[in-house]
């Protein structure tokens, strides 16, 4: 009898899309979606209508071809989306703030990634990364991270690998790609 063996794990297939400029195929979450006709940016990839995809590297190269796309405006929109996701995660108690909370979640064996402030102490960074077996991103200062959630300073945020966490991770990668920053904060 042929069919699906219940003991086999289903492989999760990531949808691939092609950048209309460089013609490279990449996972959908790594590309930026635009609405055909209007050229409007669809950061959450949920707007109706036909769309096309461009990789973050090509956005800068295509400055004259894509008159409606301003890379600086796009970075601002991505930054606002990241901030919004951090705020939603905090209010919904999805993300965990601070060294102690992050350490506790990692020791419990939860999978996820870290957002580490750019101005966090090297010793703190080294200690938390020695526990983590995953990715981390340095994107905002302690004061900025704190202001997003109504605290004074926040050095570390643990984001669990849920649907929410994967969306936030995708937004951060796109932002760092556009900024020319290092996306290779992976371990």
C-alpha cells in the first residue's frame, strides 16, 4: 500500500520566489513584495492583487528603474514594522525581556533567537551567546529597545520560534539587508 507513512515527518517546503531584477530564486520571506501597477510596498505580504518580488540588494541597484521605490522610505517602513512587532510581542507576552528572562527560556530548551542591543556590554553578550544555540541580531540601542516597550533600557530580547517570531526574524533580515548591515549574526 502506498501513501503517507504516519511515522515519517513531513518536510516543510519554503515557497520560492524570483527577484524580477536579478532573476535569482530565494525563499519568499527574504524578498520584498510590491503590488503590481501601483508599486506599493507590501511588507507583510498580505495585500490583495498581483505582486512581484525584489531582493533587498536589488532595491538600491534599481533606483532609477523603480521610480516609486525610495530605499530610505522602505527602510523606515521596515523599521516601523519591526518596532510594531516588538510592541505586540511584549503586550501579548510572546517575547521575553532582559538577560534573566532570556537565560531562563534558553535553559528551558525553547528555540528562538535574540535581539541584542548594539551597546550591550561585551561580557553580557558573550555570556548569553554561550547558552544560545541559534541566531541573534544587533539592531537597536538599549535605550531604543526600552522605549519601544515603555522601559528605560533593554539589552536583550528573546523571541521564541513561533509564527510570530519567524515573521519578526524575516523583517529584521530584510532591514539589515537594506541597511547593508551584517545578517550573519547567526551561530
